[in-house]
């Protein structure tokens, strides 16, 4: 086996690709974000050259973040929206369970299996908080 075949073997290629793939994905996202920003700046420069008024919407581009996904009112109350908190709880539960299953079946030390217990416990606690919040708020309002 020569040096090129050793370098192109699956034992080398798979870890290198799996480590570099997220870097390339982030680089692509940043590239297209930069292109969009550059186009926006060119548009503003052309409008200034023609002495046209620049609409404020051109500066305030809406962000397609989590606020728009979990709340009908993206500008107000999205952080405390119950759907968002439920989604975060389920995500943590999924991550924790996935880590536990991965470490259990991958042949690593059984102690590493418990690394998934941390996000799993956090997710269960958040889920309980979301489910028990209506009961606690009713009890507080009765006591007052």
C-alpha cells in the first residue's frame, strides 16, 4: 500500500470529512450572508447617488429566527412562549436520550453513557416546569 492509498483509506477520510463538514457548512452560510449584505449596501449606494430617500425597512431586515417560529407575535413575548419552552425541553430530552443510546452501543466506556443524563435531566425538568406552570399560576392567584 503506497502513501496515497493510505491517505485515501476510509480510516482517514471519514474522520477528516466529519470534522471539516460543519466548518464548510458554516463557511457557506457566512458567504451567502455576506453576499446579501453586499447587495444591500450596493442598493443603498445607488439610491444615495440618485438622491432617493432610503426606506427604513432596508436597514431593518427581519430575522427568521426562533421568535418567528414559535409565536405569532414575533416582537413581543416570544421568549416566554410556552411552545418555545416545550420545544427546548423536548430537544434536550432528545439530545440526552440520543447521547445515552450512542455511547451505550458504540463500545465506549459505560461511564460515558451517563453523559447524556445531564441534558436528559434538564429536559425533563423543563418539561415538568412547562406542564406544572398552569397549576402553579392558578394556586398563586387563589392565595392572593
